[in-house]
C-alpha cells in the first residue's frame, strides 16, 4: 500500500472513532467522505481548476495529492457535517506562514472534543520521508466559514454535492438560532 493510501486509512480510522452526538445526524457518512475526498484530490481536471499551477508539478512528482486542498477540504467538511440547527461541529483553524514553519495551512477542530482533523496532514513530509507532527492545539486561529468559496463548490461538485446550496441552508438555519 502506498503512503497516500496509508494516510487515507489513518484519517478513516480517526473519523470512525468519533463518538456520535445524539442530536447529530447527517446524510453523509464521515468515513466514506474521507475516502471520496481523498480520491477526488487525485482528479487531474479538478486540480487544474482549483489549485495554483506553480507548485503542481512538484506536488505530483512527490505524490502529494492532498497538498493545496487544505482550505477547500476543511471548508467543505465544515459545511457538510453540522448540527441539525446549522451550528458548527468542525471549526476551521488557520495558521499563517509567519506563525509556524509549515506555511499557510487550514484544518478542522471538533468543537466538542477539541481534537484536530487535518484532512491533508500528509502533505507535510520531512527530509526523511516522515510526516511532520504539527502541534494543532498550540497554533492557529479560528476563522469563519461564513463566506462563499467557489473552489470548494467546484470540489464538492466533483463528488455530486451542491455545496453552495448547503452553505445557504446552513446560513438560514443559523439565523433561526439568533
């Protein structure tokens, strides 16, 4: 099994062990979503549409298929997996290149457990080929997901999901909480 598939399996095991919140129900399965996300990261047509081409050759040569998708995948996940009232389960966290030496990066944090979920963690490889351990609990700032993200909409579209509609519905449900 290649390292990309191993990273995918690691993520699937991570999301599988999250305890279900009784009120939380979704039409999407988190384990299956990890597999689909990771498969779509490899789609060459989608990559051309949503990623900066300046780094693409290096990413593909190193088989770093998740590189460049951190914000897109995290935003998509944040909107797909919400409480029935539209409230966030997975908060977006972002680190900038000036704050930590991995550059700009986005991941998710479960608001109930505080646990990080980094759908693209495997893009960070050290000189020995090992994953760089990121101190998620010590870095980053929470950022809002209340904006339109066209690249994420294209990403979700490749999975057959109308994310723009989901984002709109989440916004409407959140209005009902105020």
